[in-house]
C-alpha cells in the first residue's frame, strides 16, 4: 500500500503517461514510500542467504533505483559496490541517502541492456526490475550480466511464486497488465511495466542460454504454499569457471 508520504493519484497518472525513465525520475523522491520498493523482509532474507554462500568480492546492483540492493551488497561484499540505473532521479536519491560505514559505493547511470563494464564483478543482484523489460529482451539482459561477471561469479535475485489462477491477486495482476497494454497501444512513449511478463521457464531458458548454471533455492523465511512449493525462491545463476 502507499503510505501518506507516497505519491498522489495525479502524480502517478503523470508518471504513467511518461517514458519509463522520465516516470521514475518523477517518482524518485517518493519511491521508497510506494509498494514498488522491494519489502525489507525480502532484502533481509537475501542478505542471510548471501552470507551463507559468501564472502563475496565486488558487487553490482542492476537497476538499483534508490539503492536498496546496494545496501544488501554492502553487507555481504568485501570489495567495491556499484549501483547502476538509467534514471538520474533515482540515482540522485540513492546518492543522498546516509549509509553506515562499509564498502565504497560507486553510482553509474547506464542502460542495463548495454552495461559499461568488463568482467569485474563477483556478485550481481537485482530486485523487482524484470517487469520493465519485454520477454524478448531478457536473453540480451542476462547476456550483459554474464559479460560483467568474473568466472565463478553469481547473478542472484529473488522471485515470488506466481499467484494461483482465480485468486484476487492473480486477477489484480491481470488487470494491471491489461491496463498497461492498452495504455501502450494508444500512448507514446511506452511505459514497460508488466508484472506477469516473466515466467520461470523463460527465465531458466534465458539464463542457461547465455551460459549460466542455474539453481532455484527456497528462502525458508517465507514458508511454503499448500502444495509444498516455496513462496519465495532465490535464483542463483553462476558463471562457470574457465
């Protein structure tokens, strides 16, 4: 839910009729007071999982927004941490945030589909960004991440189990995606934000297709659904050695 400090309906309407970049520039000052920010419970569970598999060297937060993923990396990385995003407004908010002592942080404005780095990272994370990419763009995005990881490096991100068909949440997501598709059919520039666009099978094929070894690890903090499947998984995609 939106907090009282979050954007008003009129502000959201203006943002939704902008491009993705411009929309997030406008939203940036109030982004952390919206449901679009990854919940702290997911961030904390990711920290716990990464500590179990660490220590890690240098880290990259892909589509970093206001820097929640950077704060995760600073707790598990021993080297420099970098946040990359194409929204100048989001980066401004991220830079201004006061952080406790820890690894040095660099902020880079760039498109995740054309990362300006060589293979210099040991760990890449991303939180809640994939709905801003069309399904056909994901293989190229994953290839970019593969190219900036050192051999043995990992690309890690949480995924929530999809809601059951017929549930209220499922209906709400269908409705939101339908509204966005209509908006993009009649208005330019497009605003790509589809909550149901990324499927596990497509994700797996996209990651393995560019050379990753992929595991889906349950995050035990969130329990399991009635059928025994995890409510939240951590995708761990490793660039092989050699």
